[in-house]
């Protein structure tokens, strides 16, 4: 286990470094730049050149890249060109909002998807199974922004149950959950469809295993079969999709934070891209990549707890 963990931690370095290098190159190849965005459309070429010199953007690309690598090693991404604050401080301030949104949505989606998937497999080819499969197909097909607009129109505008937009810190729990209810529901409903598909398929496969047939022949109760045997067999594929869906959730957070005016890292990244704020783009992308790779590493380590047959660091 220790050997495996050491190899995986070392593998995190190129996993994060390669996308960051590509990002560094691509954002500088895109039309426009921070100086032009900061000065506006009426700026003259001389004014743009002067500001680029002040920002260090007229330096050779290799020198900018070397400075970028130095900042990356120190976890210091400099100062935002537009907001004039430390990029790390800006990202950390916004990260909590996105973390609340993504974690709550993951928990709701996991519970809803796994419970409904297990229920559908338990009553395979019956009416409840067909209804749930149809609902999951709709959930996979619906775009997140469309569902967000529909939820706002029904539950915020017409019924008035929840606020249309905005964010309140957790120190005010009632307002906090009411403001996050609609974006969490939007993300959770879409991701629950994926959890449903995988949990239903894994449960059906487990029910066809020999150990389940043996347990049934011995008179083991259905509750025990599902709780002690089938659930553990379905945990590994569900955890796999859990890690993959984290990337989808972080991508969806960019859209939903804009729709619901949530001051999270997704909205911060979108604003940075619009303004060509290179340091802020790089800082946001790094923290998002770091969250994803660390989360997937933790999920890999949990595989052994879910399935005792999985052992790390051993040669077959």
C-alpha cells in the first residue's frame, strides 16, 4: 500500500503539470490580451504596448514560462491583473462556495442514484424499473442550464419557495440552504441519472453471481443479501463514476454559479477568461486540477475497503 501510494503521489506531478503547461500556451495564443481588455476598445497600440511592458507580458515566452513554473512550484500564482489581489487568496475565498455546492450535490446525487438504481434492479423489468429507467434517460439528456432556468421559473418565480439567486454564508443556515437548494437540486438531479445507471447495472450483475444464488438457497433474507453482499459488490463501480462525475460537477458549477450568481471559483474562472487575466486563469485551473486528482486518488484507496480482493503494491 505504501509503495502504491508513493507511486500515485509522484504520478500527480505530470498529471497536473501537463495540463497547466498546455493552458499556459493556449491562453497566450488566444486573440487579445490582458492589456487590451484592461484599456478597452479605444486604446492605442502604444498604450497597449506600454501596459504590456508594465505587466511583463512583452518578455520572451520562455522567460514568462520559467517564471510561471517557479510560481507553480511555490503555489504562488502572483497577483490578479484586474482585481489586484493575490490569486491564491482569491481562489481560496471562492473555493468554499464551490465546495459546498459540489459536495452537497454529490451527496444528494449519490443517495438518490444508488437507492433508485438498487430499487430498479430489485424489481427488474417491472413497472417501477421502467419508470426509473425512463427518468434517468431524461436526466442524462437535459442540459444543466435549461434545467436551472426551469427550476428558477417554477420554484423561485411562480411558487416563491426559494430565492432566485445570490449566496448567504453558512453562519445563517436557513438562508444558506435556501439559496443553495435550487443549484444543488439542478446538479444532483443530472448526476443522479449517471449513478442510477451504474448502480442498477452493477446490482443486476451482482444478483446473477453464484454467491447470491447460494445465499438465497440457504434462506438468507433479501435485506441481508442486499445490505451485506450486493451493496459491497456495487460499491467499486459506483465509486469509479463518483470520481469521474466530480469533473462534470466542477464544469457544471461554472454554468450554475453564473445562472444563480454564486460567488464560487467557477464564476471567478469565467470572469478571468473574459478579461484575459492570465494569473487568475492559471490559479483557478490549478486548484480545480488539484482537487480532481486528489479526489480520484482517495477513491482508489477506498477500493480496497469496499472490495477485500483488491490489494495494492503486490505483483500477481
